[in-house]
């Protein structure tokens, strides 16, 4: 089954609040996250006006989290685009496999954490947008 931008959505994490101690969000494999987390990385110190991403994954699923600050994630399935503004660590973006993503509009001091369904695999990436369109149309 091909995924689309409609398969990408915001997930609200379980948040516990304490007036004296602050907030805590819980992320658990198979419960909070619709996949088992195999890799975690974060992006920070992104220069003003720069973008990250600009690729798609054939099989990898991700949760994108704004740990600090804010940024915008544009998801593109080759037919339709959706834009998500992330600025709270308890509201995370689920990105289904087979969707092109670009992350931009980073605020100063922002930190973007990504929880991924698998380890790094260069063969899973589609880095050229025209190849992505061919892939989505089953031409690859």
C-alpha cells in the first residue's frame, strides 16, 4: 500500500504535569509510537534560512519532535503537500514511509529530535525529487 500525506499526522504524547517539577512526556515502543524505535538523532544549530531533509524514505517511519523552539515540516507525497508547524515537545509528527519531507523555518535555538523505525540505511533514501516521483508512480 502506498502511503500519502494523509497518513502523516500529529500524535499527542502522554504528558504528566507537576507544578513543582515541570512536565514529562513518555514515549514507549508499541504504545505511544506506532513502530519500534531503532534510532534517535537530533538536529540543532541550523543556520537561519537553511533547510534539512529534502529526501524520502522507502521504508523508514519517523516521529519528528520539536524539543526546543519551532520549525515547519512540509510533507509531500508527489501529489499533495501538507505543512506542520511544530513548537511543543508533546505534539509530535508521525511521518509515514514513502513521503518527501523538508524541514525549515527553524527558530533560533531550536532542537529537532527524530525517532526512527530503523537504523541508518543509505539504500532506503530517495534524495532526488524526480526519482521520488518515479518511485511514487511505480516506475523504479
